[in-house]
């Protein structure tokens, strides 16, 4: 995807907010949402567009799982709360809220809200930023062209979804990777030193070259979808490689041991994968109710051993699961995403963006139980509105 996304945002931005914040600068939600282009004809406009979007964001932060629940949350607020959200005298009804939301460009809204969430992060950046990429099918959302499939890029450090693109009908995630990568580059200002972790579907030559060209590093598992590469990895002399790292976990009636071995590839691309510097084998041994199982996973990375030790490789491989456990699972269980039957326009994608934002917001406030955080936000709507509209990040 080209830089036209940011160009569109800038064309509709006030002078003080025409770009993402830099150097720790923060801004309130209404100021951020003013950057989203209004799809309405200016004639007859009754409600500020940024205010309608802000209501949708806040309502989902408070646990709203449907468009009807968003409208109910707004209707239950008092007049002072309406005024702080930018409404004067009256507020839109459900049909108005729904008609506006299904027309919003989901990728633009993702970009604006990701910038806003990132502006609230006060912690220093990690030594190595790890971005997890994975897709999810919205099972309750069916458009005329088929089911809605979204591919997301999740910052495992901040819990913010930096980018999200919709997979084309009758296609898969592979062609969507390049436009997603372009959006991540725009959010971060580049990919220098960034590690992109993904499942075996994205062990693609084109992906490896695109990430390397942007200065980043791809770290992917390899399975039967790449049979030649998988066979080559299995045949490496692993018996002669010493254990580089071992980690043990216990809990929920399970004992698990993960053993990591890493082998430097002598010639770049010598295993038939561009920019590959190390081959990795992770063996997972689990004991559940006295039954032992063993699983072996092979991975490749473009980072050399000097910059990616076995302990790092183990941690990054586990971070790839964060997008499943800390994002997609929460969207399903807390926000009931797979039962939401949004079936019009950009509605399904917009609903996913709102859920991503709510999860990222609560995680940024240090919350580990998102369901509990949404219940608290619903009980204290004035505190929520104060927090999101302030230019100074605070927790509720």
C-alpha cells in the first residue's frame, strides 16, 4: 500500500495534529479522530463526525459488543457527558450511528487510533521491537462476497494493533502481507531492527525479501507448506548442536519443557530461504495427567547469532502467540466477536478496529483482565471520558 493513507489523513487534519505525535507528544481522542475523513455530504450534517467516532470507541472500551450496544451506551449518558464528547442538545440514534460507522475507512481509522494509543505509551521502547502478524476470520460477519478475514500486526510490547487489512475475497493472507507491512512502516517510521514474527503460512520468499528491504527481520516457523525447506531443516545435524536454551513451565495440571537449538547457516540463503542467518529447532515436551507428548518446530530467522541468542529466539517464538492469546481470544470471549452479525459495508472491519483499540487502551493502562476493565469503564463513564479526552495519559 502506498503512502496515500497518510496523505488522506493529513488533508483532513487540523494544523496542530497533521501527523503522528513525536517525542512523547500526546493528544486527546477527539483531536485524534478529527483526522479521519468525514464520508458525509456536508449539507445537513447534524452531529460532529469525531464525536460519533469517539462514542463508538468509548462504548466498546466499556464493553459494548454490537452497534446497538454502542447507541444504548450513548443514550444512557447524561447531558454533561454528551457535551464533553462534543454533542450539543441532542445525540444520534442507533440508525444514524450505524450508517456512519459502516462507511468509515477501516484502515484509516486503524492508523489514527494506533497513533493515538502509541502517543499514550510512556514506557521506553524495547531493545528489540517484536511485531506479531496473524489473521482472523470474523465468523458471524458475512458480506455478499463472503466471510470477512482480517490480517493484523500486533506490537507485542505495547499491545497496540499497528495495522489491519482485509484479505480479499477468495484469496488468503499471503497477498495481504505486503500492504500490511507498508502500514506498519508508516506507523513506526521504518522497520530498522524490528522483528516480524508469523506462522508458517508466511514463510514466503517474497515476505523475507520485503522485510529485509525495509531493514527488518523475519522470524517464521516452517511446516509442510514449504516441503523442501522443511525437509532441509529437519536434516541439519541437530544431534551435534548443543542445547542453547531450556525453559520449564508448570501450571493448570501441565508440565512443559521447551528446548531450543540454533544453528548458524554458513552461507546466506544456503538453506534455500532468502536472508536466512539461523535455523532454529524448538522441542516442546508436555506432561498432562501422566501422558507425555513431544512436538518439534523448525524456524528460520534473518538475525545472526550475535543479535539473536537462543534465549531471545525462544522468547520471540512465544511472543508470536500473543496476538492469539491477548488479542483474538479476547475479541472472541470478552467482546463476542464471532457472534456479532455485522454484515454491511465496512461494519465488520470497523467493529474489529474498535475492539482492537479497546484492548490496546486497557493494556496501556496496565490491565491484565480486559473483561474486568470494561466493566469498570462501564460503571464509571465520566472517568473514561475524562481519560480519553485528556492530552495527558492517565489511568482510570
